[in-house]
C-alpha cells in the first residue's frame, strides 16, 4: 500500500512539473519553483528529485527556448536531482543520455558545479545502440530522449535522428495510429528539427491532431509546446 501511495505521489508530481513547464512555455515566463510542486512542503524531497529525473532536462526548457533564467529554487532542486542519481554502470542508454542532457542543461544555466556530471567537455555517451535500430525502436528511443531535441543541438543522438527522417516519420504515424500520444508528441518534436521529412506526412496537421486527442496530458502538451516554439528557438 505504501509503495502504491508513493508511486501515485510521484506520478502526480511529474504531471504537476510538466504543467509548470507548459505554462511557462505558453506565457513566456520561467517556471516558478516556489509553488507546491517542488517547495513549500508540497512534496517530499526524494519524490521531488525523482520527478525531476523523470522529466529530465525539459525542466529547464524555458531557459533554452525563451531565453529566461530559471528560478533559483528550481535550479537547486534540479542540481540536487543530478547529483543524487548518477547513472549506474549497467544503466540503460536512455538513462545515461538523460543524465548527460541534464548535466549539460546545468552547465548552460549557471556556474560550474561541484558534482560529477558525466558531461566532460568534448565527451558524450555512446549512441551506437541506435545506429542500426529498426524504425519502431528508433522512434520509441527518440521519444524517450525528446529533451535532446533542441534547435542547434549537436550530439550523437541528434546525428542519428538527422540521418533517418523518414524512419522517424513512419514511427510518428505508427504512434498516432496506436494512440500513443506521448510517443507521437516526442517523435513530432524531433521531426520539427529534421530536414528531409516527407511532405506527405502533413506534420503540422498531425501535431494538431495529437494536441486534440492527447493534449490534456501535460507530458504530451510539453512536447507539443516545444515543437511549436523550436523552429524560432535558439540554443543558449
């Protein structure tokens, strides 16, 4: 029962955090961490850190796309989440890449930090597991790593995605047909950045459909707002 309660609390906190990011992207203001989502006793410290890990670098997305500084309190919780949960040696590639993206987001938003972040200059995790992946698996992995889909971004994962726009487009269509709105929104976010996406896909109409059908989920809405803003965004 206790485990179930903690899981429900974590899920609720993730949704609240995603809603904060969506509100910030829509209003042009940074996310206020002074609300009950992360501070003021709104949730336990461990649950807050875990929720930040679930959303990853997208917690700080407004600072990238809107050029607004993150709230200091939010940035502190973000830093704690990175420091407290480094990836294990046997961690899945998506976990390692998510941590790497969070580490880089920290470096962009403040002075050097005093914790190991596995993001040394010039270094990045291995992305070979994606290079020969089938288009279904590729799309699933890219959707999980949607926080890496940023204007002007350069890393091994984005290079793989840039080389396979048709496969990502196929994955987007499959996700829509399966009504997997989170995966569709994440794939759609990537597609807004890729050259060579087939015109027959009708990406703009497809994203509007995903918004209509799944946009009430703040995790879906976050990806859609990112996709809306990114063509005009500039990476800090």
